[in-house]
């Protein structure tokens, strides 16, 4: 009997033909038996959240997911990628920071990984373009905006204006990664600033010089910002922008190449104002100044992306920086507080913004640092608008936190479907 079982096992093994990453057995049906290898960073809210969303969606399509996590500060991913090869992965999904990506992609190239490598919105960065340059790696990411999308006048005007602004200022150009590529997070940062300004103006119409940061928060609930670069912005009852589309791009030779738009219906309705009980931060009538906080990482693992969000905000401020209240012009200034990409820095960085008397805060790039700052902003009665922090927990139960981007459950589903269609052909 043992000999018979051994022969049967050998026969089964011989039926599996494996040449390289992506060539996995197909039991039955299109795409059946596909394996996705998912790699996330331990303790990273964004990475783990999006990885799990992808896993759920990919398994729902009928695939198999092998998921692993790695410790923070890991720099060599060869052993992890070898496991992807050993498991005959048809696709690798690695939603991590650009710092991680730079090392991971180098290791993937060294190992000769041939299957597609996918990630979320953080990978739309010059860091990724530099990492794939001169390689045969097939790398895709999801994102919020495409600079070549000429479907709206607002988007086209933003792209041309932003590029000119970058090229006129060497420091800004370098901050953008040494090029004038328009990152989606810059477009979202531009929109977030303009939404914040619209809410301040709406609060001023209602309260005049007696307005506070709480009045600005209240105004955000009923705001409908039609002329946004990334599409009309209204917030649902969680404070999330009502979004239904994501752009898929491939990292090419010096630029991201548009692949497709993935759309999922979103029937959420605009939310109603929360009954806030905080006193909030008062308008600075003495100095005729309005401060908008910029809570972003300009250092650490997410520094590259944080800088691109800051650039979108700064460009918006350069175009519109005066609000008239009660016949008096108030100058709008931004105050940048670097959270260093670390959750342990969140309270200090957010408190610095509160201490500046800001009426609203923008950011952060990175969901974990956004979640960690939420209680500080709430205690001050100050609204915050997340720009690309996609984890659902950023706004859940946080009545002062809003955001202009789509969420990870949507993004994970979109990337799982794209991966499935890509490798099941």
C-alpha cells in the first residue's frame, strides 16, 4: 500500500509543470489555482490593511494567497521573494513604503523575478521609477489621478500650472524627485487645500470674525466642491470623499504609463454635520492671519510621498492665499510640521500645528501617523483632511477627520481584480 501511495504522489508531482514565477497549475476554469504572494510590514497600518484587503478580494475571486510579514527596518527581501518563487506565485503584491520598495525591487531584479509586482498608491513615486530603470521588472500601482487625463479643464490647468511652477523653482523641482512628473498625491494635496479654504470661507459667511475651527469642521459636512482636480468632492457620513474610480499605472522608462481606470459603484450619500461640543480655535483677528496646518512626513520612510503632498498644498497656496472676512483681508499661510513617518512623533507634530492656532490641518501621507494624530486634533476642536491616508480607520469614529482619497477596501479590491485579469489570461 505504501508503495502504491508513493507512486501516486510521484505521478501527481509530475503533473505540475513549473518554469518560473507565474507558471502555476490551473486545475479548472480561467484563473483557477492562481497564487498571489503578499508581503506586508509588521506594525504598519497602511501596509497590513491594504494587504489584507487584497487577500480577501483575491481569494474571493478563487485564487490562493500566501501572505507574509517582515520586521520594520528590513533591507534585504531576497528570502521573502524566494518564497514567492517557491510557491509559484503568479503575482506579487507588496503595498509598502517607497523605502522598502527600493530594496525589494533591487532584490527582485537580482533574483530574476518575472511575474508582475503590484502595490498601492504609495508606489507612484520617482523612487519606483529609479528602481525599475534598466530592469525587466513589470511593476504596477493604483493611484488617484493621471496627469495625462484631459477630461476636465480643472485637471488640465492644474497639470500645466504645477509643472511650470516646479520648473521655475529649483528647490521645488528637487523636492519633487528631480523631475516635473505630477504625482497623484500632489493633485490631492492641491484639492485638499482648496476644500479647506472653501470651508473657511463658508464658515466666515455664517459666523464672520467669530468663526472658530469647529465652524470650519461643520462647514465641511455640507461642502460640495465641484471644481476639484481629482473630481467632485463631497464627504459621506464617515468624512470620506465619495469616490468610485482608481487609476492603474505601470512604472515605465522614466515615467508612469497609464493602463486603465477601474470603477466600482459608490452609492454613499453626503453626510450631515456632527453636533460638536468643543469650543475650537478662534480666528486670529489681531494679526489678520489664517493658518492651515500641514501635517506631513518630509523625512523617514514616507518622506518622498509626503513632500509631493506638500508641493500640491504649497502650489495651491501660491494661487489663493487671501480670505476676506468682515471687510478685512486675512492672509492664509501654511505651517509644516514633519511627523517623520513615525507614529510616535504624531502627538508632538500635531500639537505643533495646534499651538500655531491653525483652523484646519491637512495630511498625512501614511495612515498610521494620521490615526495617531486624530485624538490631538479632536481635543483641539480642529478638523483635519487626510490626503492619501487610505486605511478605513482614519475616519471611523473620528468626527474631525475627513479625507479626499478612496479607501483601502476599495483599493484592495481594485488591485486584486486587476491582478486576476492580468495573470489569468
